[in-house]
C-alpha cells in the first residue's frame, strides 16, 4: 500500500475529523484531538500526519503542523 498523508481537522460539531489526503469525507472522527491523532497514526501506514491548528482564520484552520 502507498503511504498517504492524513489530516486531523476540527469540525463544526466540536469533534475532530481524520481525513486522507485528497479525500472529501472523513475516514474517522474522534471527540478529542489526541484521539484523532492516534487514529490517524493507525490509518496513515507510515505516511505523514498533518494536524490543523485550532486557531481559525474565518474559513477554517489557517495552518497545519506535522506530527
């Protein structure tokens, strides 16, 4: 399998989504950012994990950081 990047982003519902690079829908959701990061590590298969900063700039997260 290829190594795909995973993104952890806050959702409007107050939880966090884990999304594969290029995907429109979340692969998983978790109630906390820490749980979402753990799930992203399980799904990433060695790929990079990018976590959205919780600070928003109007239209959503303004930057991502690698974990």
